[in-house]
């Protein structure tokens, strides 16, 4: 079974997907981290995120991989071209660059091959922005998470504070709204809910409540 979880930045999909994977005993594949790794790799190598040819070369030559602790379905580290970028991909500069990378058609095609290769086994939880519509359109369970911009900004500030970064919540909300606009209006794989997705507004819900609802969707499919 494939559980596909989509949603905008700050909707909680990464946290929720990891917990769903643990709850269900599935493997977790973070495709958003793959695009973030590529965006970071481009910035670190002085490659313009608007230079599609150059970014495609990076995408085809630089494999994204994940490390796991023994017996843990969740990846503990993220690598691109064998470089550990686990912390580096969660910075404001990558937040601002990743949409530009992700909207490039040939880059998405290159990354799609990597994603499907990593997700070729059954019983996985995958999160991103086009998982249920493009990457795994035949996923048995599709969920589209949403939350208000204020709630999503608050979550992102709290997440960055855990890594020692101090950011202004107004700046974070502005970045989220720019990201929403870019993701929802891009020509290739825009941010939309699949027709058969369960749409779930997480504003006011605890993480445990969201995880339980998704687990119920999955268990309903298995019944």
C-alpha cells in the first residue's frame, strides 16, 4: 500500500507522514527533502535555480539517498552526491529556492525517476506536493493537508527554533504565501488536491488526531 500525503508548506505533512509511517509500520519516503537537497546543491555550487540545463545536470548526476538507523522506517540523514545535507536543507535560503527548482519540467522528470526508484517497494508513506497527482497517482490512500497561513507560519518558526534559527514570523508567513502562489500556479505539477484525495484541515487538530485520521483512511482501504 502507498499512502500519499500532499499539502502546502507548513501544513504539517512531513511530521504527520513520519508518524503515520511509524503507526502503520511503513517505510517513509520524503520527496520534499529530495527537492530541497537539489536546491541546496545548486546554491552550494553557484548554479542559478533558473538555469534548467544546469540544474538538470545536477539532478541526473547527483543521487539523493537516505540513511536509516537499524529497524527504523524513517530516514535519519539526507545526502546528495554523498554529502550530508540533513540540516542545510531546512534553512530560509533553501525555502526560497526550492520552488524555482521544483517548477522546472525536466528537473521534475529527472527527480521523478529517482522518487519512483526509491518508492518501488510496497507499504510506504510519501509526502510532497504532487504525490497523489503525479508521482504515485495509483496510491491506495491520498490525503491533502491544509492549515491557515498563520498556523503554518507558527509551525515553521517553531521548527526552525529547534535547530537554533531565530526568524520573524511575519517574514515566514510572507515566504509561505509566496511559496503557495508559486506552487499553485506553476505549469508543471501544480499544488492541487487529487480528485480522490481526503482533504483534511489540520488547523486546531493535534498531530495525534491527524495521524489517527489518516491511519483510519488506510485501515478502511484494507478492510
